[in-house]
């Protein structure tokens, strides 16, 4: 029975990833300790030597990809319910498309933020931490933070709107009066995505990359 | 005529032998290139089988002597030596038709001779000082002086089968830069070999023939050490174009040729004035007790050197060079020969060291037109709170000349824990700079310094050897960290995606295995 449990795909995947991650950390830590090279573990060195471009582009990538994951998840949940409910109650089709639109809005927030953040990435000519300058580092980290902010907010907003929309579709199929009230719940759910966008814009408002 | 000729030849060969011997002594540097040596006898003569060297084994002088002794004891005493200027085993693999194209080979006569000989001896790797001295060795073993000939003069010579003779044919190699000409030169040499061998055959004198060279024609491929950021890997930015890389390779080759083993520059201080000696010998650090104890110990002549010197600063580099900007050009001066090497004693007046500061002053004379030139390394050590350990930094590198001081700041990049030494492949102020001029109008802006394979230690020295070397290149470079971070993110995304996909299930709510199968009619 243990073998059957192990044969489960999830179990293999998660044990594999966890094992890889923790063994890497263990071996790296052991090597630092045994060879008395602990002085080389330098977080400041990592943060100043890695290129601000990496952080900026990770932010841009995360902004769009996490938002899209949220939107996709939401649409997948709501869409299945609408299609399923629409078999017996075809009248719900048109009205419930608004839930899909709320989910899609999340993806639109994501792509708009990705474009806004990517427009801030400029070339700079420094190669050492001194010549790169504090402003470029701030730009890189801000763009990363903004991307994370908008990405994760939209991810959870999308899921939330999706689940609420799914419930709305099924409730609407049973009783047409319920839909309007449930829409208010969806609006609240959608607002949280917007909060993420606002904060991300605030984070990148002072970004000025370049020489 | 013969006696005068042989006398002159003897004197020439003696001078040549001495010159070659001197060259051998001086060529201690790169003995890692090898020259092949091919030996065969004329038809019909068979030598006792000698075990060929193991693959990859480099035959040294002693072993070559023993091979030649065995051959010359048993075989014919007429030795024909084809001595090419340069040869490497690669010449044979490239031009000898070794890849199935036998018709293109540049050595038809050589191959014919080897095949017709009954006991050829092929030594693919003879260390080139040994092959350089092969004339001398043959001269000793045959007890005759070499005759330098070419094919025309050979036909006029009457050889005797019983008396030993050493005939040397010098074959050119050429510059070696142009590939086409190398093959032509080798073909030409092979023709000369063919002519000589046929002449020997018509004279029907048994002979032993040797084909080797004075020097290898190709250097062994070396790992190109690209000095990256602070001497580390240069994954991120490949600087410059092709010409930059060529210059870099030239520089590395020049440095490699210079590399020898020599002791580091040591700056010593009087031992008795520091209490460290007493601590080392397990005595108290109180000055009077220490002095009395040391006096007693010294009178008992235990292992303690009174008035001994303790090394305080150590410096080693493969090359120290400075460049100064004069009328638009960079004038170069190499300080290495006046600092390091056998029997070189650098002048260290003005150096000082104590517990927190160390200063090494190298005094030179006549550098780039300046009468007194000083290269000063100033280091300091202190305790740093955040990392809770002591670190030392190379605060400044100064060039002092004619009263002017050119200062480079190195404390930003040149540092190591105080117990260790600092080592870096390349410490410069222009190529992946670790040293920066103090200010933008400092005279240091007119100078370039370049220290290759640089190691320095100014504190916590035990004995006269460096402590563990903290290298300026870490294990992971920034590029590697960035790659690892991004890859980790991708792996997380992949995991998440896989999780999602793996939890998709086909709907089986309405499955009815016992019911009728679904029919999809082809027609309406």
C-alpha cells in the first residue's frame, strides 16, 4: 500500500522537489562549515553583485504570469459551472458572463502593469556596485517588488472571483433573484486585485533607471 | 685537409656542445613540451627488441641515453642524424596521412624506411632538453665528432662500416605560422631524407638513422585563464572583441613563460621586541620575564633563536608591472626581475608592521626614468562588528617617485579575514579593476599597475609561509547565483503546473459500465 501511495504522481513530485531543495541547502551549508568558509556567505554581496536587470525582469515576468494564472484559474472554475448549469437552465448563460469578465479584468491588470514596469527598464553603464549606483539598485528591487505585488494580488483575486462566480452561476440556475446580490460579493473580490495594481504603481512611481 | 677540417669541425662542435649545454641549463622553465624521436637501422640489420615507452610517458635524458646506448652497442656505428629545427607529434598526425589519406602523406620516404627496417624505435615524447642534447650524447657514445652535411656532400664521402661516424643533416622547419608552408617544408625534408638514405644504400654501408628535432614546434594547449571580475570567472560580460582576446592570450603566454618558482618577498622584524615569541614558546608576555627567560633559554641553547627575525609581511606575485602614460602612449616597466627570483634581494627600507597596520615598501632604482621608485602596499586590520571577526584590507597601493605619490585605493575589493592571506589572479586598476585611483585628479590616473597571481599577507604570520589563501574568486559567481535563482523560480512554477495538471480528473459520475455504449451516428 505504501508503494501505491508512492506511485502517486503528487507524492513523487513533492518528495522529489523537497529532497532536491533541502539536500542542496544541506550540502552547501556543510561545505561552508567544514571548509571554514562561512565568511564567504555574504548576503550583501549577493544583493549588490546580481544585476538589477535580473530583478526587474523577474518582476515583469511575475506580474504577468501570476495574474494570468489567477485569471485562468478563475475562468476555469466559473466557466465549468456556467456550462454545467447552462445545460438545465440556459437563461443563465448571458448574465453570468459578467463573472468571466471580472476574472479577465485581473489578467488585464497584470498585462498593463507588466507593460508599465517594463517601460521603466533602461540601460545603465556601470559594472561595479559603486558605478551602478544606488538608484539603479532601487529601480531593480522596486520593479521586482511591484511585479510580485501585482502578481500575487491578482492571483488570489482571480481565484476568489472564480469561486464566487461559480457559486453565482449555480445559484442563478436555481433561483434567478439571487444573482444580483451575489454580484456585489464579486465586486468586492475584484477590488482586491485593483488594490494590488495601485500599490504596484506606487512602488514604481519613483523608479528611474539609467545613468 | 681532412685533419684541419676535422679539427675545425671538432672546435665548432665543441662550441656548439657547450652552447647547447648552456641552453639546456637555462631552459629549466617549460619542460612540458616534447619532441618525437624516430630511430631505425638499414635493411638487414636487426637490433634487440627494446620495450617501447608506455603511452604518455615522457622520455627523459637518462632514459634516452640508455636507449641510444643499447642501439649503438649492437647496431651499426654509422649514425645518420636528421635534426629538424622543430618537430612535434602533431606534425605527423596532421601531415602524415593518418586519417585514411595515405596518398597525401608528407613522409613517404620516412614511412618506407621505417617499414623496411626490421627494428624501428619510435619514442613519441622525448622531453625537449633531452632531444636538444642528442648530438652531444651521440658524440659521447660514438666518441667521434659530428659532421654537418647535406645530400650533395654525402655522395662525396666515403664511409667505412667499421669506424664510427656521426653525420648530421640539419633540416629547416620555418616560421610555422602558415599551415601550407609547414607541409611543404616537411615534404622537402622528407625528400632530403630519401636522398640521403638512397645514397647510403648505394654505398651499401649499414647505418643507424635518427630523426628528431631540437625543439617542439607546437606548445601544449593550455587552459586559457580568463581573468574575470576581480580575477574570477567572466561569464557575464565578454569584454572587447577578437583583438582584445588575442592580446589577452599574448599576455597570458608571456606570463606563463616567465613563471618560475621563487620565494616570496619577506619583511622580517626583530623577534625579541615583540611578545609573540614568548607566547609561542609558552612563556608569559611580561617583558622582563620574557627577556630573562629568553636569555636563559638561549644560554641553554634550546630551539630558540635569540635576536631572531620573525617574518611580518609576505608578498608573492608572478608578475608586477607598471605602465605610465607618456605623450599618449603607455610605457611599460616590469618590476618582477628586481623583486623576485633566485638571488634577488629587494630593498625593503621604510617597511613597518605592527598589530593593526602593515606597510611593505619596495624600493627600486631607475624605473621608467625615475631614479628612486617605490611601490608601497599599506594594509590594516581591525574587528568588524557585523561579521564578528577581524578582517584585513589592502588600503592603498602607492607609487612614489620624484616626491610624487600616486595612490590607488584597494580597500573596497582587496580584503580577507585577518588569519588568512589574500590571493588573486589579477590585481589591476584597468582590467576588471580592483584598485581605483584615490581621487579623479590623483596622479594615479596616469598610471596602470598590474599584478598577476598576486598573494599578500601582512598579519598573523606563523613562520615564513602564507596561511590559507582566501581567493578573490568565490565558488559561485554572481552569474551562477542569478542562474540558480531563476532556475529555482522556474522549478517552482513547473511544480505548481504539474500539481494542477495532475489533479485533473475525467468526470466519471455518469459512467455506467453495464449500460449501453454511447453511439455516435455517422448520419443524421
